[in-house]
């Protein structure tokens, strides 16, 4: 990714937590903060108590435009060790002392910065600064190795004159190196660039009368997570969504629908545009045969029978119409998960099915988490243990992408093109 200057600001819309610890290089964090702001980031500074002895919090407050946090619990404030990393796209600690590296490697949490690192899910970039002898100490080397193994990005300090008057490796890395590490940590994978993905999500609502409908417990979260993940990975996405309480994801065309019939129409109309269809919606299988135009009154009745008719099996219909699109379906099951899912994969002519046991605790409808098994046409299974729906979305996209690549290379090796 380009550095500042050539292509304009590179961090617009990102939220960064800048952690500053008690090193003589703390003053360099002021310049780094200004660079991050120039790149368009919103920056919240967190200082350790010893860092405040080198640079005053006021300096960072004035420049960042946000109060500087030093304590885990500040009066009348939320729990910052949870809220700050939750809201951040990345955490940058520059400079990081040997003590900061050790606490992070060992999982110690005795101040806001170290506790925050225990809750962080976003990329963490640590730029150490210390005396050369300390940097070479086996304990520090071991801590850096541990942190890197866990996915923390450590930007090595540089050689040069040190505060002690000696020359060695320990100077805080040049801020452009720290910025480049941050930019590459935030740069999304773009493997879906050039693809057009049609995704369905949420439940459908089948009217009984103007005030009542038949529906199901789908929240739409899995389909929305797929749409966001695909968008972040470079795909153009159209999300055909049944009624949900979710906000429209950024950069994605959302087509709101209500009934299975609406959803059929919306998806069929966009099938030719798409290269991949992912059917995450929980479509009602039946709808009232004669929806009433006026509210149905009780009129003294003690029971009521509702005549239902089948809705279109949208996936099966899309499968019959498709040309080269990859088709991904879901199977929501309460028993015999794999057998039922395999039957659906075959019956609906799919390339991939996501088999969901909706009785798994902590997974399924309404939850932010899911567990599933991916099954392809060759019968290959991939078990996905309980994970966030966003992580599952990425896993599904990884497998779908691998299938697309396999199809493309099969076609390339055939003398005559044409998949179906
Ligand atoms: N599906 C569809 N149209 C329907 C019903 C389901 O396109 N009328 C799609 C779903 O979006 C899902 C897949 O088919 O991707 C399987 O849905 P599921 O509800 O698990 O199974 P059904 O096919 O409805 O079968 P059953 O209800 O008998 O389990």
C-alpha cells in the first residue's frame, strides 16, 4: 500500500488506538500521532503512567482532539479496557518498553494498556524502543517471538546512537515503517475483486392478513456477515434481504423484500449479473393459500385452520436457470445434519452447502456465532467449529473461492470451454 503523499490519505475512516509507554522515545509518538491524523485516522491515545513522565497527556489530547486514557476505571466512564479495543481497527504501541513486551507476552494486565491488549481482537502493532543490550536480552527475544507467534506485528527497532550514548539496535523504528506495518495490517485481502456476489439473508414474511404473517427466527446476521466479508475482499455485492433489524452494510446494494415470491423475483432478476449466489436466507416453505385482505376477526370461533401452499424453492429454481454461477446453499437442520445437507446439495444442484446444526448451543438463529460443516459436490467436508459469523463468512468465502479457482483451472485445461 502506498505511503502518504502519492495517493492521498490512506487511513480515512479508521480508528486507531495509539499506546505510548515510558521510553525516552515517547516524544516520537507525538510525531507519529500527527502522521496518523494526517493519514485520516481517528486516534485515541492511551498512556502508561511512566509515559506521562516523558510527555504530558495534554500534548496528545490537544493534537488528537480526544482525552487521553491512562486508567482502567475512570470516574463516570465505560470500561475502557473493553470499549477501546472493541471500537479500534488497530492498536499501535510506539514506543513499547521491554516491560510492555513482557507484560503482553505473559498476559499480565495491571494498567489500561496491558489490560486492553488482553481483550483486543484487532491487529496489534508493537514498535519497541530500548537500550541495545536490553533488546538483545534472551528474555526480550523470547517475548518478541511469543508475541509474533500469536499474530502481533513487531516492528524491529533500528540501529544507531541510543539515549545511553552507546550505539546499537534499540532506536524506535522510523515512523514510516510503523505506518507501513499498520497499513498492511489494515489492507484487506482482495481475492474476490472482479466477482459479483448475490447474497440472500434473513427470513421471509408470508402474510395471513394485513396484520399477521408466517415467518421464522432468522436474524439475517449470517447473510449480512457474508455480504460484509465479500465486500471487504473486493467483491461487488447485492444483498437481497428479508425483514431484519440490521443496519444496511456500507458499500453494498441492499434489495429489501418481504415474501418468498418477492425474494424469488429479486434474485432471478439478478442471477445473470452474478458470478456467485449465496443463499443464506431462511425462506418460508409454505405461505397462506388465501391471504385475507382485511384483518381476520375471531367472530366467536374457538379454532381456526389456515390453508397453506408451497412457495417456490428459490435455490432449485436458480440452479435450473444458472449458466456459470457458483451456487452456495445453507441447510438448517435439527437432526442427521450431514445426510440431510448432502441430500439438499444434490437435490438443489449446488456446488457447496453450509450445514448448520441449529440446535448447537451458542450457534444459529439470532446468535453472533455459528458452527457448521461445509460440504462440496465431491463430498469433501470441512468442519467449522463455533466461531463468529464474520469469521465463518470468511471461511465460506475461502472455500467458495477455492471451488471457483478449481473450476477455472479445469476449464483452462479442457480443449473446449463450457462448464455446464
Ligand atoms: N431455500 C430456498 N427456497 C425455499 C426454501 C429454502 O431457496 N423455499 C434455500 C435456503 O435459503 C437454503 C436451502 O434452500 O439455502 C436449504 O434451506 P432449508 O430451510 O435448510 O431446507 P429446505 O430446502 O427448506 O428443506 P426442509 O425445510 O425440508 O429442511
